[in-house]
C-alpha cells in the first residue's frame, strides 16, 4: 500500500497543489473532511467534546458551535491540548480507514493524503513519501493579509500557531516551492504528479527532491 502525505503551512498553496494532483488523476483524501466528520452532530467525537467543555458548545441543531468552542480554547494551551486529544485520534481512525479502502480498490492510482497538521498530529512514518508545499512565513503572512483582509498582527499569529517552516522541512522527502506565482505553483504541481505517477508505487524514492525541478 502506497500513500503520499501532502502538507504545508497556512497560505502556502497546498490547496492549489492538491487540486492539480486531483485533476491530473490522483486520489486525494482531505484531512479537513475527516476533521469535520469527527465532530459531526451525533458523533462520538462531539459527545466527548461536550463532556470536556460543556453542552454550551452544541447548537440547538445538534451541531458543534465552533465559535463558542474557539472562544474556550483560544489562548488556553491546556484546553487546546484537551480538544486535540479528542479530535486527532478520531481523524486518524477515519483517515486510516479511507486510505486502506482507497488503496485496496485503486492500487495503481496515486494516493495522496492532504494533511495540514502532519507535524502536529500524525506519525510521519505512516507515509511512503512526504511532500511539503513551501513558502516562507513572511510570504504566507502577506498572502493572509491580502486574501483574508487580516491585520499584520492577526496574520502573524495564525502563522505562528502552526509548526515552523523548519519543522515541516525536516520531514520532507520532496519540497515544492510555492513562493512564486499561482501559475508557477500549478505548473510545479503538474510536474510533481507526473513524477509520482511514473514512480508509483514501488519507486517513490526516485522522485526528485524539489519542484519545480528547474527554475521557471
């Protein structure tokens, strides 16, 4: 069974790369989808969160009140650790099941797990290849300000709340430079897919370590 982890910091361009890989033919499983399922109305995850934080975090519809929960964990490391201890194992359970199913049903298709919190919440050893979509923190901060209308302080806080660039790059087998234009990132992602497809699944170690492989 082969599976590739695709990760990157906020506003690095990971979603752009993920979309290109999917368009080219890869199966892309999204950790954010599993995170939503983990706390869906009626789920064991939501029940555990309510036990930890009180029923005030559940809306009348039975769904999670994300605003209320965010207010409880913001700036509270212990509360955030409690929340992560509930959500992360459930996300792993759901994603592991989906990965196993996709691998069994489509063994010849490139399989990618899009996982923003690889450093924070997953075992890197569970993956055959780790691809990091990389743009400097300053670049990502500027993108957040432009795309979301945030202040410099707000954008820097979001970037700082995640793993550092150095921590992500230390795990990388492959680095895709997303610091340039959208078109250049898309081109690099298409190049990456061709390399993955050619090496899938037995020769992933032969995939070049950087994309674009030549300066665009």
